[in-house]
């Protein structure tokens, strides 16, 4: 199931990036010829916001976010797993608050218009709660996997074990 989500995420991210690039290219060509697409900048920004959350979720699942492990690096696997579980719980609590506030913001912005595009600004702000939910699901999946494989002494929730890098094309 995780592989399926990874493929869907990759396809969504690649698709969003491709649309953004094509949209910005067409908008710049049209501007050069004196016929600017006024809505193109707004749509590119909207898609970029969604792309950021898709990328953040993928990085979370792949344990690829930046982290500083100087103090905990030399602790045993069990202690690191416990510390990372506490950090994951704090992260999930923060995501819950952020998702709720993002939902409230979305409800406030339903009538607001996004730039010159005519779209509701809610399409922008709804990315926050949706992204928080996906990030929470990713960290829960990592925690489940780490605790199931704790006997192996390799898998962690937030970070990769020392010396284990991503395989080419994995991220």
C-alpha cells in the first residue's frame, strides 16, 4: 500500500511541476507577444503551494527532511526510537492545530477572490489542512513501520540510520 501511495505522490508532484513549468512558459511567451495571461501567475502560485505539500509529505515518508541528531546520534536504537516517538507525537499535535487553523482560514476565505483568476482563495488555503493530514498519515506510517521492525535495530521514524542514504531515484 505504501508503494502505491508513493507512486501516486510522485505522479501528482511530477504532474503539478510539469503544469507549472508549461504554464509559466506559455505565459512568458504570451507576454512577449503583448497578450499576457493575467490568471497564469495566480494559477502557478496555487499549484506551487499544493506541490510544496506533496513534496513535504513525500520527504516525510522517505525520512528525508533535515534533522540535527548530534545529541542523540550515539544513543542506542531503542532510545532513539523512543525520542523520535515523542517528537512524532509533538509533530502530530502541531499538525492537528495547524490543520484546524487552516480549516478555519479556508472557511473565512471562501468568498475571497484569488488575484485576477476568479478562483476562490479557499483553494489556496485548503492546502494547509489537507497537507497536514497527509503529513500526519506519513509520520504515523513511519512510526508503525519503525515499531514493527524495532527488533532489527535499523528503522527509525524521522531519520534514516547512520550511513543509510537514499537510493538514486528513491526520493
